[in-house]
C-alpha cells in the first residue's frame, strides 16, 4: 500500500491553458488535442504514472481513443507502466490527442486525473503517491485556441 498525500499545489498546472485545437486531416476534423503538464515540482518516469484519465464536459474520455505525444514519441495510456526509461521533464508539455469525429467547437471543460508515484521518496519500501486533479475550460474555435 502506498503512502497517500493529496497535495493540491500543482493541480492548477495539470490541464495546460495553451495548445487546445482540433486535429484536421485533408480538411476533415478527426479529433482534438490539448496539453497537460507534470503536476509536480520535478519530472518523473512515465512508468511512475499509476493512473491517467481525462474527461470532456464531465464525461469520461475513452482511453482507447487517446494518445500522448511526449519526447517526439507517441504513447497509449495503457503503455505507461512499461515506460521506465521514458522521462517527462517538468518543463515539458505533453500533448493529449483524442480521436473524435468532427473535433470540438467552442468552449469545453477538460478534466484530468493523474496518480503519480514518487520513486525517490520510498519510506520503508513504500513510495509516496499523489493524486492530482485539474479542470480547465478550453476554447476549440477555428479562429484561435486557448482558454475560454
């Protein structure tokens, strides 16, 4: 069993205010993307992410329709546990791409939950685990994306 700390200081950074836009291929909107940040004061290995889920206007986003872009690579959420060599630097944004026919239009509430294990903070063989939750209203208009 992991030590639990419901630290809230970095939750505001989890869903980032920039980079919200639709994914368009040959003039057809096939999904949308937004950015998240590491909700911690330092980076960590992707294998230390024990949970990563997203919501759109309060409804869960299917993880099978979601991919993460980080370090010039593409990952699925269900691959994170094996990515012990892949480091997420605290200053880097991770792009989340969600396949959704037609993309999004206008302002939408994006939510994220991340449970992160701090491998450097083991006490008596138990690592500290912090759950962060963040939400932000993002604008997915065609003219320009950002915070609504």
